[in-house]
């Protein structure tokens, strides 16, 4: 079951990173917003990078650590997205929902991995 979730989170985090990059370009070049957009880019693309690193973990503890970092980055990204939404830089809630789905998946993977440790 965890392996299935891992495969899903690999794909979803990569697709999410692409959406974040597109949103970053929009914020940077259309809205001329430089600070928040950079924070969003860093945390939003870091999710998938840490998921990928977890695939080469040297131990179960290392795997859990990388996935936990991914989860934290997803939560930070969620914060920036909500902030951008509330300050009217973005109108769509879809990307926020995608982020929430990633948070749920990552939380589930971390908890399942810790239980099976």
C-alpha cells in the first residue's frame, strides 16, 4: 500500500512542481511580484526533489527523514499559496487543493513508514 502511494506522490509532486514554475512565471512577469513568488518557487519545487531523494535513501530512517522534509515543504508551500490567494495575487483554489492532496499523501506515507519501522 505504501509503495503505491509512493509511486503516486512521485508523479503528483513532479506535476505540482511544473504548476508552481508556471505560477512563478506568472507572478514574476505578469504581476511583478518578486519576493513571495521566489519563496513559493523554492518550497514548491523542493517537495518533489525531496521525494526523489527519498527513493535513494540509505536506510528506512533516511527515507522517513526525506519524506518528512517533503511534507514540511508542502506545508510551507500551502502557506505561501494561501497568502497569495488572500492578497489577491491568485484567484484559483485548484493549486491549493493540489497542495493539500500532497500534504495528505506525504503525511500518510510518513506515518505508515514510521509504524512499519
